[in-house]
C-alpha cells in the first residue's frame, strides 16, 4: 500500500498567504498598541510616538512579506490589514466611552449612540483593508524588484 503524496501528513502544505494564520494575526496585532493608547487618551494624536506606533507596524508588515517571499504580498497584507481592521473595531467598541472622555457622539439621545457605534464598524474595517492594500502594493513592488535584481545577478 502506497500513500498518496498529496494526502501524506509528512508533506507540509504551504499557506496561500505564505505564513501561518497565527502569524497573520500577530502582524495585525503589532498595530494595536496605537489604537489602545489613542482610545485611552494616553498619547498625543499628532505626536512622534503616535506616528511611530502607526507607521512602524506597517513597515514590519512589508519587511516580513518581502523577506519571507510570500507568494502574493498584496493578498497577504490585505488580509493582515483586514484582521487589523476587525481587531481595531473591537477595541474601539470596548473603549468607546474612554475614547470620547464622556462626550460620546450621538445624534439625538442615548438610543442614537447605537447609530454612531454601528457606523464606526465599516469605517474601521475599510480603514484596515485600505492600509493592508497599500502596504501590500508596496511589498508587492519591493518583492518584484528583489526578484528581478536577484535574477539578473545570477545570470551575470
């Protein structure tokens, strides 16, 4: 009896994203400290630390995608961005009252606060996806550059 190589447990399947799902969540989580610190009003929204916490994780995303040579950097980082968006929506909802320091946005009473909370959900999801798409495009471009340079060096 022979084993089919496609079903053999000894053959590791490569994720279409180039890394395990847990790693994708880990990359997304790198961007969450800024969300938490911002919602708790512990950092200046325009300060240097805020910029570092906002841009630093995205740079890490790009570097990881390029260094790991993921099969499709755009798709991988789009997913990381979507995960980040979903996690940030959860954090924003949990820290809603703190984020607004008692001045919670509403449009006509306590029940209308639900409208503002619901409206924040697609906003966070779209923001995460856009951040993922932008970083994915950058990683895709850098990956293409490194592949073309690597290929031209080996031919010389």
